[in-house]
């Protein structure tokens, strides 16, 4: 495996057609991470790097998740003291996987998010920051 | 000021360990700060740590073992001059080489600097990771003053035992501590990380 390590950073704004419970939004974040991880074939089903997401919630909480394996669901935590339904979610995504180039990671992230958006009934506007090169 | 430099591959559990240490130190009455480094220009870990109310300095968009190495010592000096923490936890990117970080911090103008390297090892993945990124993982373990094998809550017993054997092979200077993210750090590990000047 090529030892390239090139980070991908994406900002994504999700707009929900109807107010969504934070738990459902957290499930969607987990589905996105799982979709990206599924495209990172690696020894033993493990992701040779990390795939992380973070989203602040309006009441001061957050959703954070990470995926390091395709054999287990992503680890997603929801910290939402008020439990306010969401109409929008701003998500930061970091992907840093050995051998996964920036363009490939970006394409994978968008494809996985399109699938999640269709499944969960939201639209998204996602920008991928330019590559910063390899480590 | 004690400085703990965490070293571990991407996704190995460094942020979880950093937060466990920070909570233990706060509970012991210590002032805690964190320096969080991420390769991307917009980080994830820094947002999480800041949300929890810890004093955080962010070094983003590069790696503090190479492209951002010149910013590390000034960040530590700024903390020492302002919030004067008892403990600073440095969480580098998962592809950083701790020896270079330690070398950079030796030049920091911080009185009483007491620096330790903590190797964070992922019990679930270390076997496979060693096949792919051997030189980096070897370096991350070789310079450790302490090693923690984490994810014991989700790894199998054979995986955890194998991880301990790998640590023993590459960091024979330290016996690994096995930790579970759901549990507070045990007394011996807290002592090793935080020193004796704590109140428990």
C-alpha cells in the first residue's frame, strides 16, 4: 500500500425538509462515516487512518463521530442537552487515510453523503478544502 | 509544568485519552491546557475539546513534527505566560513523530518543564497497522515514557494481549497500561501521568 497520507477536510451544510430529532441527525452522521469507511479497503477490515466528523448543535451540544473500521459501526456520540429538533446541521469532516488521495477521498465523501441525504431526506451543500499535500 | 506528548496513529484514541487525563487532572485540582494539532485546516478534535470547556490552543493545517514545528514552543510559552497550567497535554496529528516534537519543546522557555511521551496504542488495529505503517508506529512507541493500550472496551482479549506484546517489543522501557474509555484512569496510571503533587 502506498504510504501517502493526505488530509481531506470538508464543510457540509445539511438542510432538513422537516425538523429532525438530534438522534436522527446523529444516525445520519454515522451513516456518512460508514459510507466513507466502506470505500477504504484495508487489512482486516480496519481503516488505516481516521474518518471523523463534528457538528455543533444550536443548544450548545454536539454530534461527534469517527470510523476506524468497516467491521464495526462508527462510534457516534450525541451531546444534546436540550434536544431541540434541527432544521440545519453544519458538519466538519476530516478524512486522513493512508493511501487515499485527496481527490479520491473527496469523491468518496460526496458519493456517500448523497446516499445518506437521499435516505434521510435532506439536501446538502458541501465544500471540500483544497489539498495541503502529503505528510 | 508537566507536559504530556501523546503519540499514536490516526484514530488510535488520543483524543479520548487526552480527555481522560484532563478530567483526572482537573479532579486532582490541577490547571489543565491542551495543544491540539490536526493536519487539516478545520479540525474536529479541537472543536470537541473546546466545547468541553478546556483551555485549548489549536495548531491546524500542518503537522507539529514538521511543517508547524516552529509554532509549538511558542504555543507552550504563551500558555506558561498566561494561564500557567500545571499540566499541558499535547495531542499531535496521528502521523507525527514524537522525537521531533520533544526536540522542538526542549527549546521552549518554560520554567520547570517536565516532559513525558505517552504512546497511545489501538488494541484493535495495531496488528494490521504494523504491517502498513511500521516505521512510524515503531518511532511512536520507541520514545515513550509510558504506553497505554486503549479500546480495551471494544477489542477482544486476544487483540489486547497482542497489542501489549507489540508494545513490549517496541517500547521495552515501559509496561503498557490497558485502559477502557468508559472507565476513569486507574490510580497507578494517574500517578504515572500526573505525578505525586495531586489531590485524589
